[in-house]
């Protein structure tokens, strides 16, 4: 089964939800193909700089998209829209 998780940030300083997605992805990756789409946010002020940026971690794939805008705590990455639209049919669960 192919599983896609989408989370606005995937960096340790953000805590709770990030930890949950990491643990779920790690466990699911033992039996399934797991990908995580997220923004480039490293913390409230810093971002990853080089794109495209993709990594393998604990058996799952993470794809970072540039955070273009942050409004009231929301991290916005319009560049995620195209790849998401193109690949959405490839996943069984999102």
C-alpha cells in the first residue's frame, strides 16, 4: 500500500504532531511505502535552502517544499500543489 502524509512542518522543534507523524511513518514503513510532504520550515525563523530536498528516514521518504509564506502560524507552500496534484492518484491513503 502507498501512503502519503501531509504535514505543514516536519522538524523536531515543532514537537507533538511532528513526533506523531515520525513514529507513525516509521511503523507504517515496515509494511508499506510511506511518503511525507512538508514545508521547508526548520523552526519559526529558519528554512531549508536547497530544493528539491528529499531524504530517506527510517524507511520512509520525506519531500520538503519551500515555505513561501507564514501567516499567523500557518506555513504556506504553493509549490507543493503541483506535485501533490500530479501524484495524488498514486497513493491509496492520504
